C-alpha cells in the first residue's frame, strides 16, 4: 500500500495510511509461554522488526499504527453497541455476532449464507445461535486479559480492526487492504459489524494482494521454505525488492525465484545507470545540478499521462514500469547525443525522478566537488587521447571514490 499512498499523493490527495497491529492473540500468548516471557515483549519484538523492515523498504511513515491493547475500552463500547442493536449476544462469558442479522453477509467474497450455514455445522459450537456466528469477546483465563461487562477476556480478531479503523479514520474508509486469504471470513465479518454499528459499508474499495510463493510452492514453516522480507531486502536491496514486487499485478501471486531476482537486479541497474549518467552529463558538460523544472516537452507530458493512466487502472504497476523503461530509452539517447537540448535533459530527469518516487525508489545524487570533477575530466581526456593505461588507472580511482558515471 506504500505505492498506492504515494500515487495518490502524487496526484495531489491528502492520504492517511493506517496499519494496525494485533499485539495480543493466541499465537502471541503461546509464544510468550514457550519462551518464558510476556506477551508484550513478544509483540513489541515483532512490531519493531516490522517497522524496521518498512524503513529498509523506504516506506513512507504511516499516519498511525494503532494496537489492540491500546484500544480495549473502545472495543468494549463497540461490542456493547452491537448487543444494544440486537446483533450480538452473550453466551457464558463469550460474546458472538449474530450473522443472521445481516442480510447480505458474505457480500465481499460472494459467499452464500445458506451454504455457509450448512458447511459450518460440522464444527458447530453449541453456544452459538448460528454456526457462522463469530467471536467479538472471548472468555479466557490464559494470558493477558481485561475486565468487561461479560467477565474477563480479550477481544476477537474481527472486531479489533473495525474499531481501530473507525477510531482513527472515522466514517467510511476509501480503501481497505489485506491479503487475499483475509477476504473471507475476516473482511466479510468486518463489513457485517460496520453495517450494523454505523449503518454503512466499511470501505468504498477493497484491495486484496496475492501471496508470495517460493519456486511455485506456498511458503510454510513446516516445509522450511520461508524467506523473511527483512532478510531478502538486506540481501538484494530495497530497490530490487520493490521492482520484483511491482513487476507483478498486486492481485496475483508472486512466485519468488532466482530468475525473477536476477531480472529485477538487471532492471534496477539499467534505470540507475540511465538516471545517473544523464545527471553527470548535465554537471560535467553544462555545470548544471538542478533539474527541478516544469515538464513541457510534449513527448514527456504524454509519458506522464500514460504513467498515471497505468496506475489508475487498478494500480497496474507492471504497465507503469513499462512507461519508465520508455523514459529510460529517451534518457539514454540524450546521454549519447553530442549537443542535446538542456531543457529536455532536465525535464527527463525530473520526470524519471517523479516516477521513481511513486514507486518508492530513490537514487541519492551528490554533485561532484572540484577535486572529483578534475579527476573525471582527466579520465575523459585520457580516453579521448587513447591513453588507455592512464585511463584505466584513473577509472579505477573514480570507482574507488564511489563515483558513478
């Protein structure tokens, strides 16, 4: 969703991107017990890891990152409201949502309520009025728990997200995201609660991303083929990682394999080399380092519209990358020209920088100082005079200083 938020900001919208943390559940409680520590320590460890991964991926800061444990009073009030509206009921310390109160339950996933009722009877809970009713509040004596009008317990997962979203964003959300596996029952359950409590659908649009597979197989701890995002980012770099993700429509599964990484590495270097080469040409040949100009060139204006059109079509980032490669070709031609229009060079750099910003990729550019400029000019002069031994020596010195040409 970082690219989605960036794109809307690029178009001039004010964006509030919220990502919540479920910092208490059965898995966290079990892990804490196994490690002999607290649920808070376990949750904070993973939250820290996630936030560090976001940073490594060059993600923009989120508007808010609410936690369940910080929202308990509001969750309890929300459950009370559902009970008052006769859409929830108490059963021996548990509180369940009554799905029969929602006529279009399952609308997001297209599930038929009658079929769901029949299919759920196999694992029917005697405390439930309907097999598909779900927990709003879970009675428990294990792990972290809170007092409530129904006894000690903790909130159900489906309720947490609705309350946190409403607390921070209020009203109907424009876009709600999540993995494809969350469409049912989680997101359908969120919708059902919002319709009863607020009288409207939870979100205008839903974005469900596909899962990441490894060589065509679903990642699973039991198979021992799980690759953590932060480990992969450290290995290949955030720019390559982003290109790998953006090459595939977000709704489709991403099949992680070596060939895809190698192609993404090649594409990343191609874009980087193109961008930096034209920037250095501007500085070395024209003593220009500022390319923040208005884009007026008709071909570039058309490319910008093509890029916007691509991402406006269900965020088709793959087509957006195609536009970037078209621009890279234009930039490479400008770099090879003897006397290109300076305005075209500056506008092309500006446009590529805009596109890359939307995709969260940044190539830091530092103008060469006088000593570095002199070194590069000596290297260029040696090449021009076919003094290859000196040129090779100067080239090595250029690269040792981290200068990219």
